[in-house]
C-alpha cells in the first residue's frame, strides 16, 4: 500500500514540477516582450475601469439621459478633463461607462462565436464525409461576404440595437473559428494516439473533449484575443452608422457619431471616444501577438 502511495505522490510531484517549470518559462517570455506587458496593462486597466466605472466616474449620472444647460460643449478643463457634450454631460464619465458596454459586447460575441464554431469545426474535422462537406460549404457561404457588410445586413434586418448588433457580429464571426478548429483537428487526428483511441472504439464525444479540443485551444485562444479588439471596433462602427447602440447609451461609436457634427471646433466630443477605441484595439492586439509568441512551439524550444 505504501509503495502505491509513494508512486502516486511521485507521479503527482513530477507533473507538478513540469507545470511550474512551464509556467515560469511562459513568464520569462512575457517579461522578455515589453509590448506584451503593455498589452496586459491596457487590458487590466480596461477591465478595472469597466467594473468600477460607477465609482471612478466623476459624474456617473451623465451616463444616462441628463441635460446640463450651464455647461454645454465646454472644452477640456480641470473639472471636465475630456470636456462636455452638446447636452452638457461629462465626456470622461461617459467614456468610462462606454468601456463596460464595449468589453461586454466583445466578450459575449467571442463566447457565442467560439461556442458555435469550435464544436462544428471539431466534429467536421473528425467525422469528415457529407457532414464535413455541409459544414464547410455553409462556412464558405458566410465567408463569401465581407464580415462588416454581412453584420450591417443582419443588424438592419433585426432592427438597430446593441443586442442585435452583437448577434449580427457573432453570426459573421463563427465560420472563422470553424475553419481554424477543423484545420487543427485534421492535423491532430493523424497522430498515433488518436488512431489508437479510434481503434479502441472510444466514443467520438469523449475523443473530441479529452484529446482533440485541448490541443486546439492554443490557436483558438490567440485568435479570440485578437478578435476581441476587432469585434469592439465592428460594434462601434455599427453604432456610428446608426445600427447599434441607441441614444442615450454611452457607447463609443455612438458618441463619435454624435460628435462628428461638431468637428473641428468642438473636437473633444469625438476625439476622446475615438482614442478609447484605438487604445482598446491596440491593447488586445499586443496581447494577442504576445500570446502567439508564447504558445508557438518553435519559439518555446
């Protein structure tokens, strides 16, 4: 009995040792990339702002439809560091609340897209045959249209709102994950251990969940991180065109759309929401590039 316990403990200690070693090496790669650290800092800052926006905003009531006639279109100052809009609302407060909306849209779109694309890609790559052909031809139909144009059409059909914009973006994004996971699955299924599992009659659901998907998550995670910035940018573009968020929602794209009428004299109205979008997309791109370098086996050698 003691020998069995010792073997189990030794195996656990060996696995734990390699996990710690792998984690330390990953942290070393992160520290070696200043741009990755910048991306992580930006993302942490954005999520902190989104969570604590009601406490960080100097005028949290300005996130709603309020009017202040005594401070309409004031330039940036110590009291209003981003200035005020055409209704006298503090733009800095609205930008902080806009981070909450944009991040929520980006995360939900990625969750929906991966929830659809990953299972379809894994099953299509493993099963092949007619089911694979049907899934791939369906993705080809979706990918034949520019994603933004297709999102515009779907949002216009469903009706302008931030929820419908989110659904439309998710509909246009899932085929990319299906393609990615299918390509990974086709490569993984040729490995000897997968062939042995199939020869043993292991159920396909267990084969996908236990052996295929864990080996596909690295590229998917990198792609999802990069896509978070693009989905936020797409949602802002739809709101800019009047197909996304509606007044008085403090959404960055909608704020730019409302502020463009006051350019160039009252430049701060549209400039600061635009800078928020730029910083957000930049942060996710830097983080995605860093994760790609960390998870690339050729670099880890």
